C-alpha cells in the first residue's frame, strides 16, 4: 500500500524519467476516496493531513479545504504525467486499501493516455478473495511470479534497446 503509493508518485513526479516502469501492489492512490472506504481512516488523516496516528490535529469531519489538500497529496493528482509502463496487483477482498483505489488509477491512466493519443502500457491483475497482503500460497506465488516476469520483460527490453 505505502510502497504502491510511493511508486505511483514516482511514476508521475518531476523526476519520472529516472523510472522505466513500476509495480504497484494494492496502492493508495486517492486519499479523499480512502476516507470512506478503508478500515483505517485515521491513517488517511495522519498521513494526508499531517495529524498523528489517532487523527489529532486533523479536522473531522474533513472539510472542503482538507479534501482538496488530500487530493493534492494523492498520486492520482499527477496521473497526467505518468508515461512508464505499470503493473497493478490488487487483492479483490482488501479492506485496508480497497481494490477500487488501484482500478481508478488504471482507468485514469488509460483515459489520460487516450486523450494524448498514446497507448497506456498498464496491466492490472486482480486476485479474487485475496486481502491486502495477497497472502494465500497460490495467490502470493502468482502475484510475485507475475511481477518478476513482468519486470524481466520490461527491463530486458530496455537493455536491448540501448
């Protein structure tokens, strides 16, 4: 989740040319949407509005200015700058970071790239019945093997191009 949050940010940041691709595993990409869907809304407040872990120093209920700030601090706010290929791994039964977070990022990326007349090199794999960790032996092995194979394909192609 936090690693996916960081990966989504890096793929859209000013220095995005440093990254040739990214794998996102159940990422948080839209902090305002997380408030009403996660089992840990206090994390959103602490992380996105700089409150403490209990949500102190953050306003609850969240007002319009706070929602705008949460959006500014969300990777979804820089989706228009993402150009690198991405692999999205999602646990369909995730209560911590609902899979709709990742689905919305994939959909937004596809729409932005289509408006720019360029294909979106993004693949989403969803694991039915899996939670945040994609912890079943079969699901976890499939997710990890898929990520490694995807990375090898992307990075090998990049090294052959240079």
